[in-house]
């Protein structure tokens, strides 16, 4: 569905991605693991069109999307929930959800009801400002908002960052459910164990390069991965 | 006397508010101060002179022409002075400020060239019509100005809070990258913001022409500085702040006249702003900068 081929992305003169290739098959959950500064977020931003790779190509459903802007990619079915969530804090929860459906035409009522059913807390808080929500609630809102665009491919950048363990568990459960309903997911995580448990495939990034890839099951057992990312 | 000055103050204040709204919209979305806004406003006023005085055509047409011309000026401002500097590496964050100053000098000189340096009168068919209520005289032109200004403010507030495009503009004002990730074409949104802000300046120009019956190429600078002071008072980027700030400045300028200190009119108005800012440095409706909170 998505294939990233040898992309190189720069911040000014600093090369953040040296050579990254990733395949995301339709219907799967693929996770990208790696330490801080490995290039995980840069990869996600390059796919979502926020950053433009200098070299390499990205194709989505057999179409070259390498130099497209984020808004065009949303229309094609790629939504990114960025690191830090990017909640519109001066707008209400409901307005945030409406903004998620910005590209869509026609009624969004049914989908609003659906996400509010999945995230009851958002229904409860719908007229509250986004900035007044707790971290976990904001993450729910960010995911719900991305779902309002009806994406084919959902990019999640560190959805568990800074959240309490119980909420982290919820978030992973939700990601799994979203995937089971037919949305392909590319997930960047620091929480490697949880990510590998729900993922089909995994890539390990180090200083802008893919150093290892394989099925999630294999990587869970891999001794070097265990040592570096799973903590024992 | 007090009542009359109150009406004068509301008229003047509502014009200030509209000028300030133009500043605040652009600042909200782009984070820059558009120093050419005052001159775009002045062009709106001159369109009024050309239509109502030179061509002797009706005032309603003056509004249409002023809106069209100032919207077009806004479009050129975005395409020629702002967009080329956006997102480029090594461009100072002050560069757009300087380039808008350049545009303001250019527009002022253009106005000198086309319209001459002197004062130009402004014809409105109803400028002499007034109503006498007790000892208070109310001019029809004041009511028209106030009505248009209120309509514009209510309309803008409604548009921002209820429509899809208005919400997208607020999203852009809060976080351009987040808005683009939600599917908003930010390039288009920025252009629309500058065009709408400029057209509001144009409308304000005509209203000032109607109120004071005189238009000069230099009027942009004075009004521009006042607009700037108002958004600092109201809170940078705040729509409510621009409206409230405009009315406060307009009312304090005219109320000072009541107490016989008309010579200090501008000084006292700005002293009032300084005092308010000492108490609330972020402005009336502004939020403290995140850096300050940390």
C-alpha cells in the first residue's frame, strides 16, 4: 500500500534520514522502533508531506506522492497524528473533530456519533476547549480527529508518549481495533514491547538508517532487540 | 455634550476596531505585523473620493470598488512581499516586517502620484442630515458608519465561529502545521486571510472618509499606528481584543475632549494604553506567551 524507497531527508544541511525504505502492506500494522534522534519522526513527517525528501520516492496505492503537500495527502487517504498531538487548544473538542473532516463533503454526523461512541469522554467534553483536556484525553482526541478524515493509512507518531501506563494500554487497544476495522496503521513508538505485540512488521531505525526489519514476532525474540529496546 | 461625544466616540471607535481587525487577522495567522495595512486603508479611502467626488457616483458603488481594489492590493502584498520570504532558509523573521514597510512607502507614493498630496473632500449625499434629540445632535452619517461597522464585526465573528472556512482560519492561526495535517490548504488560507484583512481596511477607509470628509495620502500612517496600538492593547491576534481595543481608544479620545483637553487627545489615549498594558502586559484578551509561562 505504502512504499518508501531509499528516502533521504535533510533539516537544512543536516541529513536526518540517510537511507530509509519501508513497506506497509494493506491492512497491516507496521511499527518503527528506535532511540531518540534515530529519524522516526522525520520518516513520518516525510511520508505525511510535512518534510520533502531530497532523494528517494514514496508511493501510495501505486501513485508517486513524494512531493505532495499534507492537505493533498489527507485527500488521498493518509492522516498523521503528529508527535505532541497538535490539538487545537483554542477550539472546542467538537470543532477539533469537525476540522478532522475538513476535506470531506456532505454530512459528517454519522461519523461524529461513531467516534464519540468509541471515545465517550470526547462526547462528554465536546464543548470544552481542546487545551483543557488531559494528556490522555488529548491523545484520544487526536486519534479521533484523524479518524474523522476516514483515512486509508493512519500514521501515529508516539501515541503513548507521556501517558500513564493504564492509558497507554487503552491507546494500544484502540489502535488494534482501528486496524481490525480495516485501516492500515504505521506506528512509531518508544514503547517497543507494546508496539511489537500489536504489530505485524517492524523496522528498527538508527541514526537515519534501517538497521533491522522483520516480522514483529521475530523481533520480539531477537536478542539484540531485547537488549537495546525491551530492557532485558 | 457628553452624549454627543459618546456617539462620536462609538463612531470613531468602531472604525478603529475594523482597522485593528485587519491587523489582528494577519498577525493571528502569519505572526507578522503588516505595516502596509494603513496604506491599504488609505487606498480604500481614496477609492471613495474617486467614486463619490470625482465621478459623482453613489456611495454604495464606492464600497464595492474600495473592497475590490484593497482586496487586490492584499493579493499583491501576499504574492510579492510575503510569500517569497516564507519558509526560506536564512530569512530573518523581521524580513516580512521590512518588506511590508517597503510596500507601505510604495503605496503612499503611488497615492501622491495619482491623487496629489493635498486634502481631498469626500461627498456623501446625506452628510448634512441630522436629527436633534433634546440638546443632542446625531448625524445620519454617524449612524450609517456605526451600523456598517457593527455589521462587519458581527459578520466576521459569525464567520469565524460557525463556518467551515472560518474554523479553518482559526486552526491556521493556532497552528499552521496542524491545520495542514488536517487537510487545510494553508497557502490558500493565508492568501484569503491577507485579502480579507485588506478589504476590511478598505471598508474602514471609506468610513473614515465619510466621518471626517477629508482624505490625504498621509492618513495611512496615523491610522496604521493607532491600529497597531489597539491590537497591542487588545492582545495580539485576538479578534475580541481588536474590537474592544478599538472602542476603548475611540471613546477615550473623544471623551477627553469633553474635559476640555482636546490638545492632549492622542497623548492621553496612548497613556491609557500604557497604563492598561502595565496591568495586563499580554493585552486585554491576549494570552501570555508560552515562553513566559515556562
